[in-house]
C-alpha cells in the first residue's frame, strides 16, 4: 500500500513539473486574431493577455464609433477564446484530460 502511495505521489510530482514547464511555454505562445476583414488585429498570449491591438485607420469613423467598438469587442472575445482553447488543449495532453482548476 505504501509503495502504491509513493508511486502516486511521484507521478503527481512529475505531472506538476510538466504543467509548470507547459505554463511557461504557453506564456510565450502568441496568437494573431483579426476581425472586420483584418481591420482589427489582436495579438494575445497563452495567459490571455492582450499584447497588441492594431486598428486600420479606415475603420475609424468618428460618426460611427459603435462599429469600431463592435469590431474591437469581437476581436478581443475571439482572441481570448482561441487562447483559452490553446491552453486547454495543451493542458489536457499533460493531465490526460483531467481538469485541474486554477492551473491557468
């Protein structure tokens, strides 16, 4: 029984090390997302941090700020979703599909 417990603890420690390494790798991964046919571009990392936002000057219309706001919102939401999907997919490979709350 003690041997099984030691093996289980060892496996948990190995998984934690893999997760820690993966978290660092994911922080460095970047996704480029766009909306409005490329008029709004967003770069996001694996921590769901927005690194860069580029807005094409052609979509800046002072009489239609609502359109610009909608394009930015769409791009940000898509960037966050894709970043979360990237992290979730990478984590499930390390954890064997086990969802570990608070890992990212």
